[in-house]
């Protein structure tokens, strides 16, 4: 040891030892043991110093200040990238789908360790860019190397009612044009088929085609007009919702109320629904509504100003009822017999809507379900896409990987995610299950909150900063 200290110096030996221990522990955690081949590089960086691993710097003498800044910047980018992959990252709330639990403008600390960080599917990418280079339609990543799904050990698992950040499952295929990139191509196809092609024939009193024919026509039109982009799992948009059902659960929604395995979901403080507020004909004071927590963009009046449509929590509803101008407040639940074609699984076999939905089973790894023409719409995307099987239907006979089948065993766990703003949330009711390989992390606390309806410094919500997330 004395000879080593004399040869390399105590400081360099300590730095080498600490780095080596951390690196070996990291390799064990990741479970990719060929990374141990990197140990000679660590030896050379701290001890032998045969190779200049920072060629932009002189090894001896003083460097120009610009070189020192470049060196510091490179180190910071590498360090933050590693932290974002394995430990935590920032996430900003862009929409009101989780209000009033989480507000637009909340910046969240999202723990990757909570559920276990994922090894990136696309390791070659521009740091701090999710999928697109800002101001362009160009990808911020390369698919030259793609790694399979692997999740490292975490401190826990996704539980019911956890707020969860995940990759948008239906965001796998989008239009390259940046104006459309946040919209799933499946949504665009359904809208084109139902709202344009079918309605055009109805208005013209033409014979109606089958849904399959309209969807095929819509798909052909969109593929003909646009350049399509398919994204890897880790490069799809990040969403945040509440996990209301975990693998193996059964979910049903009755008049907006969620039931899990036949029992009513636990009360969530920030839960809100759309209400019609009937007044005596006069407009309610918008400043008072904003103080109550209503966003400016959420106020929708009818032409005569006597009816206000607005999302409210129970607490907000109780406060508004005290207003002398208010005559009555009614919840805007959809009717039980109303079928919304936008609802997953997008089949008229399942006549569901936002407020009357299910029952539906949430798939669990290792569980086996019966597969027939009735149940196939529920599990078709799981079998054929998420779990990479060759799924073909011929004359009402189902083939999986070339074999006739009437059952399927799931390879992954799945989750059901919903927003707390129940009538204004694009969630699992629209696009279905969230596979386990899409889970990003768990938001732990709000480190910054900015109100978009106010200017600086009044826009800073000090009371929300460093507030824990439930």
C-alpha cells in the first residue's frame, strides 16, 4: 500500500477506490456484467493516465477559460443525463387533467428509483430532449442501437391511487409534422372515420359502410397525406395520471364513480367533475372564481350567460352554491345508454362512455384469459403489439403466431390510469391499458409551481412549493 501511495498519491487512490466501488455496485444493480470491462478505463483515468480521456484539454499546464467552461459543461451534461436515467427527473404539468390534485405549471420531482429505473431503449439521443429537436420535425434520437425492455430493482411497486408518470401508450405512431406530434394517429383515424367520412354519407343520404370500411378509408387518407413516425417506448410523450387499478383488478365506472373489484374507490381530495351552474342571468365574478381555484380557460358560458359549465371539486361546488346569483348546480354526467366511439376498446360490442364504463379486467403477468371474437377487442393491442405476437383473424378464427387459439397468457403487468379531472382527462378510458414497460416513475413533491394566468412574481405559488404529492 505504501508503494502505491508513493507511486500514485493518496488523493488519487482514494478517488479511484470510491469510484471503483460505486461503479461495481452500479454494474451489479444494472445486471449487465460486460460493463466490468470498463474497470481498466477507471484505472487509467485515476492512476496510470496513459490515455487522455479529455482530448479537448491539455494534460499539463493551464487551459484557456473557454476550455475549462466546456469541460465543466460536458461533465454537467453527462452527470445530469445519468441522474435522469437512473435516479430522478423533472416533469412539468402541461394540462389540467390532474386538477385539482396537481395544477398546470407544477414542476415535479419524479423518482425513477420508486418503481425501478429502465435501461433506455434508445441509448443514442440528444440529452434533455424527449423525442424531437425543438423548432424542427427532426428526431432527437437514433435507432441505430435499440435495447430490449429491462427494469432495475426499485424501492416499491405501483399501487392503487399512486400518481404515476408514464410514456403515452397510444403515442407510438404519430404524424411527423410537429403540429400533430402530440396526437395519436389512432385518434386521428377514428375522428376522420366517424366525424367526417361517416357523417358525410349520412348528410348525403348515402348507404352507410361498415365501421371497418370507414376506418380503412380514413387510414388510407392519412397515410397518403402525411409522413408517419413510429417511436420507441422511451421516446413517447410523458403523461401523468393516477393509477386507479393494478394488475388483476376489475374496474367499473357507474355515474362517474370508480369501483375496483366491486368496491368504491377511496375518496380523492382533488377529484372534480364538470357541472352546469345556473344563475339568475348574470355572470359570476371571474376573479372570485379564480381565487376559488377555477382556471380562466375553464369558464364556459352559454349565450345568455345564465349557464356556466365548469369543472369543480366538492369543496368548490359547496362554495359556489353560497353565491346569491346561483340558482342551482347540476353534474354533467353522460347517460348510461350513450355510446362514445372514442372509448377503448373502440368497438360497438362495448357501449361505454366516460361516466358509465366497464366492467373491464386489468391484465396480470402470468394470468390466462379466454380469447374469442367478443373479448378480442379488449386484448388485441396487448397480444399483437405490446407483447409482439403475430395476431391474425380469418373467418372469425383467431391465430396467434400461426396457431389457432382460444386463450392467451399475459407476459407483462398492465395498469389503468385516470386523471382526477374526470371529465377533462385523456386517459385509459380513451386508449386502454398502460404496460409495465411504459412506467417512468413516481412524482414525490412539487419543487416549483407557476400560475400561467398571472405575471411574475405573482405567478409563483409559494404554498405549493416542496409540497408532497398524494
